[in-house]
C-alpha cells in the first residue's frame, strides 16, 4: 500500500537540507506553545509586581481575614474554604480535559463529547464561584480604588494595592477561563458535527487542552500569591 507524503513531511537527507525538525511537532501545536509562553510572561509580570508591592509595604491585608467567608452561607469564620472549593473545581476540569484528549487519541467521539461537556461545566462553575467572591468582596468595600473603612492610617496603602491587584490579576485570569470555556464550547459543537472524524484526527482537542491546562496552572500561582502568602 503506497502512502502520499507531503513535501513538508519528507525527511530532507541532503547535507545542507536541515533534516527533520528536532521537535517533530505539528505546526498548530507549536504555535499554541508560543502563545502560552508569551502569556506566561504576562502573568509573571503581574505576579512579580504583586510580590514587589507585597514586600514593599509596611502592612498588608491578612488573607485569612479577607477570604474567610462562604458567599451566601457564612460571612466569616471559614478562611480559604470557598477558594479551596473553587480550586478543586478548576483542577477537576483539567482532569476531565485530560480524559477528553485521551478519548480523542482513541477516536472515541462519544467519550470526547462527554468529557468536554464536563470540562465546560467545571469552567462555568469556577466562573460562577469567582463572580460570587467578587460580589461579596465588593459588598464588604473592596474594589478598584476602594477599601473597607476599617483600614486606618498606614494600613490604607497596602490594602489599596492589594485590592487593585487582586481584581486586576484574578480578573485577567477569569478572562482567560471565559475564553477557554467559549473555545471548548466551539470545539464541542465541532466534535458533535463530526468535523474531527472527517479530518481523521482529534488533534484540535489536544491543542485546546494545552490552553486549558495552562489556565489551571496559572491559577495555582494566583492562589498561592493571594490566598496563602
């Protein structure tokens, strides 16, 4: 049985032809990695600035005091419980994405659809939790340019920097999660429409999975900087 190999896929064996790419990776996947690396620089810049401000101020809000509520259930007394739930939901959505990619490798359309739906639900639940947290903190007096009245004197500067950076960085991350959910929905409909079966590959699921895992990994750093340090 003869196979047709495109010019780009042929191994160039001449002494000046360069040979096969050392990565042997599909073009779209390499471009996704380039995007993720550039995006990692942006998040790194935000978090480095946060760290610089955190240790430059005389005082800084205690995360156990700021994040001690469960919106809609309790206003205080449960430090980091709600964000722990949020983090668990996002990490589990990463697990379901791994399972979707694995099902794609086996060309199992039904399983891909199921795991993609689960991933989308996880992303929406995380965004819903983040919206609840933002609403609760805003009700308590935290916002861009605004802090609760109980911060006095020298405490105000650190608290204001904390509020500004919290909403900026978590908002930027939330934008990425929202984008990921939208992309996942598009990919889900493409899967249901047999687009990838006709192509003979579910590689697009893997590319989207790279983005989703990146978003989850970034949240681990955001969680560490804002809620633990």
